[in-house]
C-alpha cells in the first residue's frame, strides 16, 4: 500500500481550496457539491496515477481510490437507506459519493463566513 499513499500525498499537495458554493435551503447552510469536489481533485489524482471509482452494489455505494500502476485500492462503503424511491435513492447515492470522497481524501471545504456575499 506504500505506492498509493505516496501518490496520494503528492496529489493532495496540488489540491486547490474547495469552496462551499451550493446552498441547502432546508438547513440554511452552504456546502461543496460533488461536481465542485471532483473538479478540484480528479486531475491532481490522475496526474499521480490514482482513479476515483464509485459503484452501487446491492444496498451500498462503494467509492474507491485505485492506484493505476499497482492496483492498490482504498475503499469506502456507505449503506443505503432501504425503501427509498428512485429519486430519493439517486439523491442518497450522490450524497454518499460526496462524503466518501471527502472522507477518503481528508477534505474540508472552505467556508468564507459570508465574505463573498
């Protein structure tokens, strides 16, 4: 597992700060959406030979960091809530992927305390 961690450390050094630009009206809060996170991290990861992969299996979302050269993998598994309709399941999958990537990469989205407004 040494290779994936070395490549991950190099990629993380290249990550820009991630801004919370999406609004959650229900909780009156801001967050970094999945697209914003992926735009910030995918290129630096790929430049260091790491892919982000997500798959739905049975009642789980599995998000993985895969080291292309060695095949080393770091996984995160998120159990989906049973009984959701298709729209609810789609929302939960997006939520799971966003939080899994943040967790796997130890990311914190930057909060500007309203200074942009």
